[in-house]
C-alpha cells in the first residue's frame, strides 16, 4: 500500500484517539487502560497472516509465538475490563 | 465481490467498532457495553484475518490462540483488584513482545527500505515495552525492590545504548542481509527497556504504566506499517493516544514534567528539611467514633495504603453505617492515588461503592469547607498542604486535596514514617488534625464495631 496513504490514516487516528480519550472520566481510567491494552492485541491480525503463511519456517514459529502473546492480550484484556466495569454501579434510588 | 475486498471491509468495520467502543467508555453507564462492542470489533478483525487466502496452515495459528487465550482468561478471572497495576503492566509487556515478534517475522516478506525501517521500529518499541513492563511488573508486585535504582554515569550509559541502537538500525536498513545488526538492535532494545524503568520509583509508577501502555499501542502501529495493515495502524494509534493522554494527566497531577519523572528520581530532592510547627495529636477509636457520630458530612480520601491494608470493604461498611446515621459520605480521589490511573476507583467500585460518590479532586476541593470530618486512609503526599504552602518543598505546586479545610481531619496511618516521597507532611501537625495510628483495616473495623 502507498506509504503516504498509511501515514494519512495514522495522523487521523491519532487525532481521533486524543478526542475520544479526553472524554473518559478519571473514574474509568483503569478499565480504559486495560481495554486499550486489549485493543493493542490487534497485532494478532498481523501475526495470523505470518503464522499461516506457509513459507519460511522461522517466520511461522515467530508468528505463532506472536499469535499466542497477542491472544493473551486480547482475551485477558477484554475479560478483565468487563469484570471491572461490572463493579461500577450507580447509587440505587 | 472478491475476498480481498471483504477482508478489507471487515477491517473497516472492526476499526469503527473500536472507535465506537472507546466513545462509550466516556460514561460509566455505557462503558461495559462499549467494551463489549470493542471486543466484537476484535472478533471481526480476527475472522477477517483468518479469511486471508495466503494462509495455508492453520495449526500454528490455532495453537497460538488456544494457548494465549487460556492464559489470558485464567489471568483475567483470578487477578485480585489490588493487583491490577501489575497485571496491566504484564499485559503491556506481552503486547509489546507480540508486536516485536510480528516485526521479526515480517522480515521474511519484507522489501524496500521503508518496510525495513518500520520493522526495526516495531522491534525497538516492542522490545523496550517488553522488558520495561517486566521491570515495572517486578516493582509493582515487589518481587524486586520498588525503589529507584540509580548509579553514577547512568545517563552516559543510556546515551551509549541509544547511539548503539541508532547505529545498528541504520546499518541494518542499509544492508538487510547483515542479521548481526538485527540481533544487536533486538538485544539493545531489550536492555534499554530495563535501563529506562529501573531509575523510576514506586510512586511514579502511574506515569510509567501509562507510558508503557502507549508504547504497546505504538508498537502495534509500527507492526501495522511493517505488514501493510490498516487496522493495526488505526487500533495501535488509538491505544498510543490513550496512553499519552493518561501520561499527561498523571504528570500534571504531580506537577512534574515527563522528563523529570523519567530522568530524575525523587530521591535527589528528598533531603529538604522543612520546619513544622505544632504537635501530633493522636486520637483513640472511641473518641473518633463520637466525632463521626455527630458528623453530617464526611469525606474519605483513600491512597495506596488503603489497597495495601485491603481496607476497601470495611471502608464501605463504615460508609453504610454513617449514611444510616443521616450523614452524607463522599470520596475524594486524587489522580495519582494508588499505583495506576483510576486504581482507587476500581477498588471502591469492587467494594460496592456507587461511582457517583467517587469525586475527582477538582469536585471535592470546593466542598471541603462544608465537610465535618475528612478521613485520610493511607494517603500522604496527595493531601500534603506543603504543596500549597511551603515554597521550598519538593512537591510545591502539585495539586492536592485540601483536607485541612475540613472541620476535622482524621489521618489513619501505621506510624509517623513519611510518605513515599520522603517529605514531611505539615497536615499531621495542624490544629484540626487527629492521628488514628494503627492498621487502617483494624482502625476502621474498630469504628464499625463502635457504631453497631
């Protein structure tokens, strides 16, 4: 893909990220962090392509390792965030 | 429609769901659904990636997913909320390592200098995130000492490492067949991660975790460039931005610049001696009960000590008794209370304290004058009036919760040892301050027994 096109996407999403995250209240900073952590597990998508590529043995093993690590992030991150957010309750009545 | 387009559209949908999910994290009411939406986005992205026809072998992928998923699920279910900071640190490190590995694996398909540069970047950021997070984990879980480790010539050594990384990176990009240079970059990145986190002390950990969180996103972003994938770039930069904002908030809450946190431990300034007037006035649990029984407005200010003493549940019991007694109870939470952003809020939410009673510093401070009793539990520097009054104090200028404005202040504290920053706290000597010495959990348990 065209480099300038990728950089364009980068710039827009950084600005969008700043706008979105600035609105998250301090109360939710810990879940925000673990949730963001889960999102950074997106690297699993890159790892999948490399682990299944069928070429170069080394790349496959490295890819599989990356898939495993990123899966820890994805599964662990989303689950622990959900667990935490389940605690947050409004005052009844 | 061809498969390639479907995959790309899948990535677009995934990115949209991530953005929408993060937006819903803006309010506690919708946050949980937001997290769910973000998780669906991840599922869509993974399915799209699996559709790729370039994939000929699924064994490696499935094996990795099952192993990683199980580890993640067990960790997420069993972790105690008090240990969240270490857990997040570890997850950051794992994410960084994954992106670094993607970078290395991408070498087999790489061509063109730009790709090599992005590969080096993902290895570099991923490596630093990995070892830096491991050190942070060690410090937070106290498997290694949580203090700042400094030695003479530290900056010089770090400078050499940076030069080494740059030099070997440039040489590798110019001649990608020279794998020795690649290994040098890997090794030095891992070393650099350790070097940048060891000089940072325990109380500055909120900044470090936020920063490493940001790095784990940036590493994913760099990996996205390396494998030419949009969704990695979008998701990675969202995470990167989130970490940077949290870092900024933490630094502002400590009135220190990021470079000050990273390069100079508090240790160097803690020798300042401040003259404090007045005397320490201890109070017994029984007397504290009489004061609380007459109070109509109580503010509780928790700090890391509350987490250490595991006192959050008994604090909630006391809150219920006070409320039953017709008293209004609020919590004042300083941004850097605890070991990660929002740590206190999660602990109190777990103990069933409604989130609308958890007030931020700027909301509780104007109300402080109408508070009858402010109870400080295991917090020290974040309530230190020296930050406002003593210009020579190392924390002068740091925004603090003005508990001294309350009619009475109870400080729950184990002993008279000073806080992490090693700074005298004039609050303890104020006329309206009473010290309730002992373990926070036991002291509050004593108050609860007096009430019932």
